[in-house]
C-alpha cells in the first residue's frame, strides 16, 4: 500500500511517498483533517505559513494518537521573507504555532514574494540569507530536512553556489498536462526529491476527456490516475482534501499505468485555465 512506502532524502531521512496537502483547509478544520488522514494511514502532512493553518495542523498531530516520530510534518516559509533574521524568527514562530519541537521538512515557499512572482527580480541574495537561516535551524535540530518550492534552475543554482547543506526537496506544480521534465531532472541531479503539488490540477483534469477516458480504461478515478502518474515519474504527490472519502480514494493507487499511456499523458495539451485558482500567481495570474 502506498501509504506504507517511503522515499529516502539525501540526508537519509525517510519521507512517506504520499502526503496530504492542506492548502485552503481552514485552521478550524485542519485538526480534523489531520486526524481523519492519520486514521486512514497517512503519515505525511504538508502545510505552510501562508495557509494560516499551522496551529490547527499541530492540534491534529497532538490529537491523532500516533506518536510524533511516526509523522512527517512539512511547513513552508512565507514567500515575502528574504532575510536571515526574518527567517530565523519565522521558523521559531512556526514551531510555536504548531506546538512542536521540530519540523520534518521546511521549504522556502517561493524564490520571490507572491506579489512579484512574475517579475524579473529573483532575490538571489535574500534567498541565500534565508538558506543560511535554514542551515542553522537544521543543524540545531529544529528541522530534520530543508528544501525549496517553486524554484527554477537558476534559483537552485544560486543556493548551491553558497550553501553548506544542499536542498533536499523541490516542491513544484506538476500534474498530467503540466510536467516540467527538465526541471525535475535537474532537481534530481542535484540530489533533490521532487514533490508535486496540485496533482489533480485543482480538479481541472476532471474536465479533460482524454484523461477521463484513460481513467476509465484502468477502472480508476481521475484523481487516482493523476496520483499514480506522479508516482510513476518518481514524484511525491500532495493531493489536498479535507474529505475522508477522497483521502481514502487518493491512497488506493495499487495499479500500473502502461509505458505508452504514460507517454500519452505526458503529451496532453497543457492546462492554461485553472478556474477559480487562476487568481493565484503560480497558476498564471500577474498580481499588481
């Protein structure tokens, strides 16, 4: 069962191959979502400072009746923080909100502040400062692993040129119809595990008849096909849901997509409209 399988990060830390994404799950509902997920066998929960639900996720961790060391908890540093001292303070604030002594993984949420996501400035110096704070927290045992999110090749190179601890993870937008293979391969070549957020493209794949027909061919749901697709590419999918039925369905991916079908799924025309989620910078909107 996929919930029992793990990847091993470059520093030897084990990370469950399927995680529960918690974006857009409110702080009030986050604890129950964590409890429901853990009851179904999930051990990997992905949060972020920007989600405003760290407190609720922490409540769920304490209430789920599974030992803390059996769980893998991720958060992400607010994208606007681009200073050493700001990052140090923010890491400690996250630990306080979670009510935890350590996090299993922390990521820089974006190489640029969200309001400037589509602008040219890459914040190279700021990201190096943040990374220095991450390394310090990692060595202090506050973070068991550290990484980045939404980083392109040049952003990763900037960190690698100055770091003493290499990033262990790059979490990116990746799904059927949007598979940045060059970035995935580059990240892996640097020893990074690639995580895939929005593996179902926020439900937009449900509207794609080619994907629907492929799912029918295998007798699975579109979410199951989407998650299996990521897994077969060696990615770690992070489907988000607060619905226990969906959590259960998302974890039932014990089937194999044939090589020729994987190739078809990789070449499906890229989604350019994410519906209501198109308002967010990572899905295309240029904020002013």
